[in-house]
């Protein structure tokens, strides 16, 4: 009962606008107060600090910084222009460019909100210039940004790997094909809507223009090859890859593109510290929150309940999918993944579901969550950077949720899509 009250207090604090990290800590302290179990505070206090004592978690602030640096150093512009030279002349071409640019950028930043905030402004402006409506432009920009956490590298996959004690390299491999499938189905929907609305095609780029765009973006396109190739060849770990990505982004911005000044670099560092600080506070808050969950054996009880009402692994996955889609409407992805993973992983492992497959499925669910109101973090970011009213964004995202939900169904029914590369190269 006390755990239920604690969750209720947490959701209430979130509803009135409390920061996620502080709301977790306050609700856990409220549990101590009403239960009278203050001995748990000593254990929770140590967990509060130990939660951050992880080498793998060092990758998170560096990947955050990498995404910010790429927005400041002109990398996003070059990636977008390259994608436009290849795809802009097709029906719904700017929609395809939007998705392709997000796919390319995701191999560098690994963050949905970095994509939405960085590429988003450029994508929406370019689509407006070509006569695309704001609901179409904003909805597709928000939908395409969720490719970022699927395609390696991915900050949220690092966090899942740490919480679930799974191989981050295998998670990176597992997310690649789902990311490509998501991009392909989004392009299909972009084509169908553009054809229905009669959007015009952009002029076809000449070979010289394509060559110029490729030349200008070459060093930027090399980034995911360096990161992913280094990880999967065993040359460096995902954490070391995050540092290399940061250094490489600085070198590109300062010496190759010459758009990253000392002032911009300092501002980017400050922004990365702010974002990383919020992330760390969430992780620390979940540490003390998680102690309560462990103490009350909530994870075991939830696992036993889900197993008791499901008659197959597929039914269990369907139930978890529906639960995550519902929770994602109200809670942001990062705190939710830290909270639900320790609860759901024992249940899925007990019925023979691979935790690597489950991790990708959970992340995909939560990325859909950042596109659904009332929380809808990505919707608000796109609304801000594109100067589009929230109700227009919400209207525009509805048709693009269809290919995302289709992708979720396909991944649930055919886990081989997720596990193919980890099994092949693992």
C-alpha cells in the first residue's frame, strides 16, 4: 500500500511540474515518513551515490556533448544538404530528406531530442520553403527524431545496458535494423501523404551538386563509421567511443568547418553540463526510489502478476507494450526506463525472452511515448524550434504514429529482426 502511495505522490509531483529527479527523491522520502522505516535511509543514501559509480555511464555526458557540438559546428547543415541532393526530387522528397537526415545524424548523436532540437529547425524551414504544411513538417520532424536512440550510438541504450547489466555493444547492434525499418516505414507514410496533398518535388540535383554535397559532408559522415566501427572491431569500448566522438566533433568544428569558435565551444560545454546534470539527478533519484521498490519486492510481485495473467511470452510482451505506451504518455523516457527495467526484466527472462531484444523493444516503446501528449517531450521541442503551435504538431503526428506502431508490432512478432546482428556478430 505504501509503495502505491509513493507512486501516487511521484505522479502528482510530475503533474504539477516538479523536476523528475527531485520528484523521485521527495516521493521516496515521503515513503520513509509514512512507513516509519527510516533504517532504509542509510542503504538508500549509499545507493544515491553508488548509482553514478559506473564506467559505462560516463558515455552519457560525452554523447550529449557530441550532439550539441554537431549542432554548433555546421555538421547538421551538411548532412541535411547531402540528404537533399539524393532524395529531394522524389514525391514527398523533403519528407524523405527529413527522415534520411535524422538517420544519418542518429549515427553521431544518439539522442532524439538532440535531433529534434538541432536538425528540427533546419528541416522545418526547408520544408516550409518547398510549400509543405506545418502539421506535416512538424509531425514528421518529431516522428523521425526517435530514430536517434535506436541507431548506434545511443545514450538511452547505454543507460539500459547499465541498469539491466547487458552488453552495450550488443544493444547497439540490436538497434540498427529496427532503426532502418522505422526510417523505411516513415518514408512510405511521408510519400503517401505528400502524394495525397500534392506537394511539389524539389529540382533534381545534378551530379556536380551531389558530388559537392558529398564532399562537404564527407568528414561528418565519417563520424558514425569511426564510432561504430571502433566499437564493433573491439578497438575501443562504447565509453571510449563517446570521448572519441566528442574530440572528433571539436576537430571538425574548429579545423575543418571552422564554425566552432572558442565562445561557442564554452557555451556548448555549459549546455552539456546542464543536460548531464539533469540526467544524473534522475539517475540518483531512481537509485533511492529503487531501494524502496527492492525493499518491498515490487518487482517480484509485478513479475508474478504479469506471468500469471499471460499464457505465452507473446502475450506477456503485448501486455508490457500496452503498459509502456500508456506510461509513456505521462512520464518521460529516461526516468521511466530506469524504473521499469528492474521491474520487467525478471518477468521476461523467466519466460525465455532475451533481455537484449527486450531492451530495444522497451526503448522503441518509450520513444513513441515522447511523441504522445500530454507529456510528448519531442512534440514540445519541435513546437519551440519550429515556432509551430502545439495543437498543430499534435494533429501532424497522428498519421506518423501509424508506421511507428506497425514497426512495434513487427518487432514484437519477429524478434529475429532485432537479434539478427547480435547473433551474427556477437
